[in-house]
């Protein structure tokens, strides 16, 4: 049934079967890239989670490897939850959350030199309990790094009545950990759980790194910020990735400013990053579904891994994202329009581009009050010229907006299915002089948008199979150029579900 599922992405990594969520242990080891992920091959629901594993030489095509970790008698009997891969003096070592009786504790496993066979430590869990005397909301997920002669670890958590936090530990051997204290504590009483920048009652999947030259804990030569990425979580359905810029020093983190990491919120969840052998920071995130649990089970699959994206710091210290350039090797059949292609108050232009697997780049120039609208996955229906379904990406520069504008994804007409998520997604984008480089990567139900390096990731579920691409400009706005490519699939046809 899923063989020909038109919504299943073709050039994003998806699991061979069933359910996928967080990226885990993302890394490059002796040249090869490794992507582990939260996996349930039994069906498209979150249960008895294993670590799926795939490898790549180019971050584009992936080879499935045997499952790396599976629940077994002991601390991870109910699931092997999220974690990381570190190089322990040449020994590949996973630090992950083992789940038992509804609680998670830190566990360790060591790998064979090819990273295909993993042996759990007999002493698991390696931390027997969360810090004593603290009323915690949860305790799981790991960020582990080398600092001097010691290992350091953060475990995501939250303190009841206060907010999210990450507990800091230190170890000489990854097996015995000394508790240092909370890195710092967020304030969940500020704002509303519905706010897109609300900091949550618990921080999932914390990821601390230096966004530029140098390593954590060292002096900065170029002022690059330290960044603490976390996924803000609460008991309800508020989930979104955020980051603090600031300075990690000694045993604490001095936060400077809080930012949204991706305007798609929960559609780019639980991101994890690593520095590859060329020194780039590369991040993956989980593009979760926007449809009901029943619809996922019916489809037979759930969850898409984002394309790997590079992470860099802009001059103001905030992060910028771009798909790794390797992805461009999937580009076929270039269509280029240059110009200007379009300016001001025009009927939508039929770009001559069509498809459900596309990479589109646009150069825009927006005067104050100008707006550009790109429609994808459009289907013309009912004898009118207005598409019955269409996913719309807008860039708008307010009359008094200065050098800032707004990126918006309008999914209200993305799908005729009333049950799928259609929330508006939007946020501010710096646009010096009104110029915007817009990149839209479309892979059937997966959409990744980058506007001057600001990311907005989401899912859409068109029912009519439309593949029309249109462009419109309103007010003082120009599209200077458009380049589009069809993207080749990375699987042999559609990814078969139950091989
Ligand atoms: N998913 C994992 C947890 C993590 C959550 C379980 C984030 O370890 O906190 O599958 O999506």
C-alpha cells in the first residue's frame, strides 16, 4: 500500500518501516556519516523504541544498517530513547536514555570498529537516579563532550514550578558521573504554553556547542557565541525547538538571548548537530507528522528526517541555516528565469515549473510594503483559475518594517483534508535593503524553507496530486530570478515499507 504513497518523501531519509522520530548519534566517523534515529519498525506509532541506523558517504544517499540498539531486559526494557555518539579514545560509545517503568536513566553501549554491533554496559544505568532533593518534571536525553581530560554531560530535565533545565555532570570514563548542578534554569512561568517562544516545563534533546571557531570551554578568538539548543516540551501539545546564545564557562551558561530555531516549531523537533571532519556544524531534525495517530497507522509510516543543514552564526550571533551543498547533486532539469521575472501587482505567473520534488531558489527585492507569494503543489479545480489546493510561501516587508520582513507559510489551502494540521507558521526575517534569498525544498509532504538563512520547516498533505508552481508579486516587490530543479529520489522508487 505504501509503495506508491504519493505523500512519502523520496529524497529525505525515512525509516524502512513504521515510525521514526529524533535523530540520534549524528556524526562522521572515519569519513562515513552515521545517522541513528528513534525507530519502531513494528508500526507507525511510538512504542518500544529502538535505534535505527543508516550510513552515508555524502549526506545525500543512505544505506540502511542493522538496528543498533533494541530494548532488552534491564534499564532499557521499555525503549532506547535519545542520545549521542562519542569517540572514547577510538571506541565508539553511545550514551542514551534507557526507559524502564516509565522513567528514563542514562545508559552506555560500546560499538565494534565498524559501528554496526553494539554492546550495552553491564553497569547500566550509569547514573542511578536524577539529582536528589529536586522535584523534576522529566530526566532524559544527552549532550556529551570532551573538555580537557574529562567528559562532560548534560541531561535534559525540568524543575516543577520553575522551568526547563539541563543537569551538568563530569566523568573521567563515561561510566562514573559526578553531578555538578543545573547549567541554568529556564522560566516557564513567563509567557503562555501556546507562545512559540515559551521555554517549556522540560528541555528535550539539549545540544550545546560553540557556533564557530574553537571548542566548548575554550577562550573565543572571534567572539562566536556558545549555543544551547533545546526542544521545549510540556504535558500538553506545545513542542518547539529554541536556542539560547550566550557563554558557557566553568560550570554554567550565561544566557544572552533566546531565539526560535525554526519557525515550523514542532515540525523541526529534537534537532541534534555535530561537527564533521571538514569543520562544518551539521544539524538534523525530526519532521513530525501533522496528521492524526490513526492516519499515521493507516499510512503505515510516520516521520521524516530533515535534510542535513549547516549551522553558522551571523554577525549578531544568531544562527543561520542552509541545506548542505551536497544535496545539489540530486538536481535535474534546470528551469531558470531571470530578469526581473516579475514586479508588482501582477496576476500569478505560471512559472513553467512543476513537480512534487523540487529545489527552488529565488532572488527577491522588496521595497517597504512589497510582497512576493510562491505557490507550490497547486491543483486547479472546479473550472476556476484559483487552485483548489495550494501551499503558499510569502515574503513581506512592512511599510514601516525597516530592514526586517516576515516569512509566512500559509497552509490553509494545502489540503482538502480537514483533519490535517494547517496552523499558520511565520516569523521575522532580516532583509537588508529588502533583498531576500529564498530557498524552498519540496519533497511531497515535506517542505523546508530558508529565507536569508532563517528556517521554516513543515509538513503538508495535498489530496489532489497537484504539482503547479506559481509566483505573484504585490506592491513594490520584484522577483529578480528563479531557478528550479526537479530532485531525484534517493531510494529505488518509493521507499518500500516492509521489505
Ligand atoms: N523523543 C525521545 C526522547 C526525547 C523525545 C523518545 C523528543 O528521548 O525526549 O523517543 O522527541
